[in-house]
């Protein structure tokens, strides 16, 4: 299992490790690792009171985009194909996935090997995918001779500094990475919009090394899961950006699921000049010019406290990364998160539990969409651990219990996390965040949530009482000001199919909230 540990120094000098995962070809991640951002909890437990006007919402210009409820397919069942995993993902509430399309895989089986699966995903309604580009072939890698195929993902490709295109404007086959990116994007552009460059290029074994990156360039020796320097990564971004946009002008090139704001700072400071990354006529742009989307990874395992603390950490990392963009004068970048997850059992001192995991999923997806993030990929589809006796919390993050030993997909068993995702993905399918209505809610500090518009323009509101401390317990009262009736849906609606009808009295619906989000939908 690939692990990344990192730490961001808080005012209280807490050390919060950060980690993530890498994955299997043609599907989502296969190996998990912890990632963890920083941020203090803004949730508070106990009774609270407040009221707000849901309002009519804003016009179309005030609405966000439909959200990508994604998933990393993860731990495979050797007897099932990717189309089966996609069907399970759809049944768990996802509308897209994070895929891996390595050069090694495509070179072995043919560049179009995954086309049939992509078509099957689309037939299932799974159409919003991100994919990461990684894994040069041995011939195209800087890895030592005899390096196993799986370890090629820890070495950059050779000939990155060869011209990207030929004089006639076509892709240069002498730049193997550029040729691979161009062929892959050309083949899969009907199904994949966002292309991550590598997987966690800023993985380090000792988080303290990242503290030097604010002023010094990350080195090849530090970036052990990338195998090159920051200058090499900026060069890879540049080659990918030009090759991908040559193949598909609408392609979105993303950073590779980073975890450290100091690494983003370095990307924004340096060019692809291998002799120091300075701006010059030959290297006119820093890395800021060569990506469209910030992709980051976050796991709340090392953030003590409730699921609200975990969500605060998630948003805190987003805000720190956004600060780096702003400080560098960079704007217009999109946002995705291609790994986050929480365990359904608490192991050791790490937070966890069935209520923690399902609440974190509901809250982080709601909060991410409200923050303008385009989509989040949950880690992972099925538990990596075959039973609950594991000591690895990443093995218990599945939307399903362990799939590897089942003989039929009909035997797949959703976890509480999976039922919660199915409820969320079903009720808020294609919903758009309503900024004006969210602001009009005027939520007190004791209440979390946001307002959305469904495709038919009915309002949906997600609300919960913020939990303080370590427990998933909190209560708050809130008065939803409205003239309309709503139906309340609990996290397990997709399993029970039960709702609670609510009608206003004197223009208000009085709500008693707890720490588990409920979804209120206008009738």
C-alpha cells in the first residue's frame, strides 16, 4: 500500500500527516494511502438556534455546475471486469470515476483497450471521469534496467526535453511522453475531460522536507515517487499541456493529486529550465501556465475530532492552495479532489466509525460543491480488507464491503457509507449549488449546510448540526423560512425509501437537527 505522510504546521504546532493512493489501469486507484490537510474545526456541538430565508435563489448566473460524484474503483475482483465495477459504482451513487491510463498498460494491450469499458460506463450513466497519466514503458523510462513494471511509476520518462511538436505542428514521436499523452487524449476524449499529470508527485517519506520548498526547489532525491525534480515536473506539465490541447482543445490538464501547498508554490515559481527554473526566452513561463485544474488529495485520518473537523481540514487545505494561487497572481483555475475517504471503524487513535464515515462523506461532498470544487472521487469502491480485524484504516473506506472474494456482483453489500452516497447522488443528481440561497440561509455557527437547485429548479437544502469534540453527536434548532412544503430525507433514504413531510407554519419550518446531514427537498 502506497503511503504518503505529510504535515502542515498549524498555529498550535500540530503535526497533521498527509497521504494518498495510486491506482490500477483502466479503473480507479488500487492501493490506498493516507492524505491529510490542515485546518481547525469550525463545527460546534450542543444546542444552537438560528433562522434563515431559503429564498427564491439566484438566476442561472448564480448557480454552480452539476457535481461529479466520483469514485476510485480500487481493490479488484479478478473475476469481474471494469464494467461490473462501474455498475456497482453507479448503484452506490457515483456518476463518474477516477481512471488510470498508464503508458505501460496501453502499450501492452493497445491504446484503445479501454474504449469498450468507456462505452459501457456511458451506457450506465457514468460519464464524468478524470484520468491520470503515469507509468512510462521501460523503453521510455529513466528507470534502471530490470525495474519491475509497477515501479516504473516512480521514474519520469526520458527525452522530456525533446521538442514537443515537429515543424509541421504535429506531435513529435521523439518525445515519448508527449506522443503517449497525445495518443491517449485523442482516443479517450469522448469520455475523459480532465487529465491528471502523474499521481502525487509531491509524495515524500519525511514531511519536514516539504518545509524547504517555500524557498528551495523540490529535488529528485526528495520526490521519490516521481523520480525527478520540480523542473522536471514543470516540464512534464508543459509537454502534457501542449500535447493534450493539440489532441483536444477542450482538454483540462490537472496537477497530479498534490498534498502540499509548498509544492504548489514551487510549481508557480519555477519554469522548466533544468538549470534552475528561471524565466528566460527559452523558458518563458512558470508552471502556472501549464495546467488548468488544481487536483489535490485529502484524508481526515490525522485530523483529530469529528467529521466536521475533517471537513474543516479539507476546506483548509483547499484554502491554503488557493492562497498560493492568489499570491502568485494566478486565477481562473478549476478544482477537483481525486481522493478522499474515511474508515467505517476507528482504528488506533485515528478518527473513524460508521457514523463518522457516512457523515464525513455527506458533509465533504456538500461542502466541496458549495466551495466551487467540480467533483470529488471517494476512496474507495470496496473495502481493501477482507474482514474488520484489519489494523489498516484505509482498508475500511469502501462504499461496499470487500468485493474480492465474491462470486457474483449480486452479493455486493453496501456499507453505511455506500448507502449515504447512494442517497446523496440520487437526490442531488445534476443539482447546482445556489449561492444566493445559501447565503440567504444565514446559518448560525452551530449549523452546517448549503442550498442547491435541482434540474427542475426545485430547491434542495442540506443541513446538519455541527459536531464538536470527537463524537458524532450534536443538536441544533433552525428555522427554515419558506412558504413551501419540503420532504426530509435521512442518510439511508436510498435503503428505506421513507421521508418526512414538512409544511411551514407562519412562513417557517422548525427543524431539529443532529450531526448527520439531512436533505430537504421542495415538494
